């Protein structure tokens, strides 16, 4: 590792986190760090506003599906869900450096989920789990369920019931009852194709009360409507958090410039390394397991991963292209790093571009007919290599983020780690 100007740098892995310890000294840069933080907050606001707008469009499409079930209204709802994923995924870089986002994130993007909690499932799914007594509770089919041995009234499926009672019921993380992936499951159903071609194939008649398939079509519609309504409300809350008087913006701007810049780099490094390269990608690649792909019902994983990486690029360069094509941009971390050590900025910028290119290549394969779950399948040497190239690019990018931290002479930063990267043998224990 280039230590830059004799600065003492110690890199190590400790308790699952990649640690970087540097001497805390004031950064010297022509760009005002406060302006960098303002840009970062402005981009967050714009991204969450776009996520909210596309979630509202999804909500409207879901309402149309429930009111008039057809192949066309189901396809439109699915298209709206896919469109909603693109701006939201770009916000994920805000997670690890901003507790207010990380504490909230599980409400909208938790995965993987035990879908038997929600609706009917294929017999191959099994009937019970040692870890989860609600593994096949099927709340859509049952107006009363038991949680921790206590009878619970599930006759009315409302946003409040989903968020207040069903989400992580029994303190089990796999009991995901809210968010994008629940909506995804209700629109696509299970993907029963393994690492073969094809996504979930739920019929529109699962919402047709007059010609109902799957049973309980009215309650299924109630669940889907409640879940999309809740998603809109949750995103509205996060838009407020990044507004002019929002708690996230105020916490960032009032916490000191060094702490704020560290938050930005923490989000970049943790999403890049432990979360995306490790938990979301390398784990599934090691196991060749389609259940470990992020958007497993819709086969949309290639898009979600790509827009995560684009989100990292957005905050580093202080520029976000909105859904309507307009731009939000301003002074950036890249400007600060360039002033401190231009070679590090050039290196990191190139590494981020390389990561985006690697995930564009994965997306191109998917759009050409080889879905992400096929790419990670056992025996698919070319597909595995393409996905591994994405992992390698993210790991390489993280090392350059560490160099940027050193160039800015910031305090110690801990990036999220992953056994899949740091101790892969543990994955098979």
C-alpha cells in the first residue's frame, strides 16, 4: 500500500471488518469540505425523491392490477417495480456511514426472506424450519397466526400490521414482511428454475377474485396494496430526513467536516467490500446458489448490483443524474482527494469506472439471455468468471478507497467485512 508522504498506515482485518488506521491530521484541500457535505446531502435528497416518485408510480400500477387483473396490468406493475429499483439502489451507499439510514434500511430492502411467511409456496420449499416457526405461516391464507406461541389476529392486512406485527416476527430476520422484495415476490412468485433460464411466473389470476388461482385472491391484493403503501410512506420519511431541516442532513453537517467525509468514505468502502462484493455476490458464487441473489424472484439482480456501483460513483464525484435527466452536482470527495494527492484520485476514479464496466458486462450478459442466477451456476465457467471479475473490481476499488482515506489524513475507518472474502472456508462449515 502506498503510504503517501510518510504517513503511518496500518491495514488489517479484525472481527470481520477491514480496518484502516491512519494518523488524524487536518486535510489540506482547496475545496471547502462543508460544500462537499452539502453536495452529498443534496444527492441523497434527490435520489430518495426519485425513489419515492417511482414507488408512487409502482403503487398506482399495483392499484390498477388489483382493480383489473390481467396479463397487461401485471406486466405494467412488474415494469414499475423494476423502474423503482434503479434510483433506490443508488441510495445504498448512504447506509453504513449514516446510522439513520442503516437503521431504516431493513424496512425497505431486507433480504433474503422466508416467503412461506407471506403466501403459498411450492412443496419443494418444505413445511418447517428449525430456525423459524413461521416458515410456512402463509398469512395471506390464514386470518390468525401464532407468534411466539401467542395467537395473533391477521384478519386485516394493513401497513400497520405488516410493519408493527409481522416484520421480523419472533425476532427472526428472515421474517421479512415489508419492502421491495416482498412486493417482488407478490408480483413474480417463486423462481423455481434454479440456475436454469426463467424467473418467477405468478399468474395475474392470483389477483382475479372471479377466476382466482392460488386461493385468497382478495387478501393477496390487500397484502400487495398494504406493502406498496408502506413502501411509499417509508421513502417519504427518508426524503424528509435529507430535506433542509431533516435529521440526516443536520446530523451530517453539524457533526464536523472530518466526520462527515469519513461517513462518505465509510459508505463507499463498506458497500463496495463487505456488503456487495462479499455478502451479495461472492457468497452466492461460492455456493452457486440462486437463493443468494439479491432480486431472486424477478431475475433483476444484474440491475440492482449495477446501480449500487453507480451509486458509489455518484457520491465520489458529487454528481447524480436524476430520473428526469437533470443533474445534481457540486464539490466532491474526488476534489478533496485530488488536492491532497492527485495520483490517488486518478487511481480511485479509474477503479470505480472499472467496477461500473464490470457490472455493465454482467448486465449485458443478462440482457443477452443469461440471467444473473445462471451466471453464478455451477459449471458455468464463463458466467462465473464474469461475476468474479465484478468481485475483483470491487475489492480492488476498496483498496483505493483506503488510499483516499490515507491521503486525506482521516481517523481510523472500519469497512464492513464478509466471511465470503475474508474467511471463505467458514462459508462451508
